[in-house]
C-alpha cells in the first residue's frame, strides 16, 4: 500500500480535497460571470446608426464582384414566383 496522508474525518472542511472540487467549479463560474458583467458594463456595444441600411447598400456597391450572387438571387426569386405571375412566353415554355 502507498503511504498517503489523507485528512482525518474530523478535520476542518477546507482540508478535504473533494470539497474543493465540488465548490471550485461553481466558484469559478461565478467569478467568470462577474468579470463578464464588468467587461460588458465597461465597454458597451455602439448604437446602430439610423441609416444603417443605406450605408450597407453603399458598401455593397463599392465591393468588387458584386454580381457573384446574382444567379443565386435570380434562381431564388424565380422559385418563389407563382406560375400565374410569369409572362405569357415563359408560361408556354414550361
């Protein structure tokens, strides 16, 4: 047998390693939550500007290769269009 020093059963509560394993996990979570709350209060997110949509459209116009998604958008739009709304020539092709 190995000669390990284990705390006596009547030892104080802080001398038992299993107690530190049980209490340590939740204690770490509480400390992390307090730190996260402090970090969120110290540096809040910026407010979204009122003209965010217009600015996004302007950014998309300046990006190179703006037509890369055009086939996907066209296919999506045609898949959602009912057959009654198609022009007469396309109705006959189907």
